[in-house]
C-alpha cells in the first residue's frame, strides 16, 4: 500500500488516504502499470509490473550477502527469475484476458477481480 501511495503521488500528484475507495485504488494500480497509456496491459507491462521495485529490493539484499556471485551464477539466477516471471505472466493473462486478445483491459481486470472476491 505504501508503494502504491508513493507511485500514485509521483505519477498523478494524488494523495491516497483512508477516503480513497477500493475502486479508485484499483484504477490507479492499473494505470501505473499501463506504460503506453492505452488502457490495456500486455505481457511486457505485466513483466515490468512484477519487477517494478525489483532493483531497490536487490540492492538491499546484496548488502546483506557477503560473496558476490560469479557471472555464470548471476546469469543462471537471472534466467531462472525470468522463466518464473514468464510463467506468472502467462498465468495472469490466462486468468484475466477473458476475450483472449493478448491484453487485459480495465474492464477484464475489474470483472475478474470482482468475481474472485
């Protein structure tokens, strides 16, 4: 929630508080990841959303580790992460892309979200 508040304030100059309803939060969360502003989320936007704060998290984790991984280990870790993310993006599209056009519209997003409550 704090992450969403920060990003919405930076992008839309809007403060999210206790008065912000859940539909508004859903809208802002969707729009924050719609990088080409077409009101559709594609696989690349989903992949970027999954890794949105990934670099900051990795920096914190790196400081806690003592040994730097070798280039081969790093490449293997990155490939594994990408493979996991690709499977997750495929799953998200399978669930949310109800018209099977390769995109998640805001309508599809909200319909599936409301149905799964």
